[in-house]
């Protein structure tokens, strides 16, 4: 077999996820940086909410790319290798909390990364974005 079928996120799904994440961040009173990537790590959408830390855009992108790459939350990277992997990838892979894979019908189609809040806030906002895929 030379090719395999694969699913892709649509721009409509990305927009709905961005809106859901921003709405949840507003509910909890924590402006966030939100980055959504496809399965190859390419950015499909991003938003830095008013008041979010501008450097959190970079960590949010790394979280999203990590989650998409490993098919697991970004903080699943073992602590003992986290700094080495970050250095080896120029910061593109991180073990910071706040990145979740986007899985549809058992297939990793991308990742979402949230940054600017506490680890718990970042994960909460990411989960709110993923919830729209099931509605």
C-alpha cells in the first residue's frame, strides 16, 4: 500500500475550537494564548487573547506540537528527558502542561496548546476546545 486515508481538521472546526477555548478562558478570568496544529505540527489557528502573556504564544505552540507528535498530553514527556528533548528540538517539544492531542475516531488529527495560565487552567481551556468536536 502506497497511501492511507486520513482525517483532517477543517477550518470550521478550528474556528469553533478557538471560540470555545476563548469563551472558557473568559469564564475563568484568565486570558490565554491558544494554538491549534494539524497532525504534522503546522499551525491551523491561533489566538492571543487581550491580556495574555505574549511569550506564551511560543509555549502554547510547543505544547500543541508536542501533543500532536506523541499523541498524548504534552506533560507525558518524562521529566528526566524533558530538558534534553527541548534542547534537541530547539524548543519545539516541551513537557509543560497545557497541550492535548486532538483525536477523532481514534486518529490523531492535531494538537491544541494553551498557555498563560496555571497548568490546571491551561488544561481546562484545552478540554473546553476539544469538547466542541463531540457536539
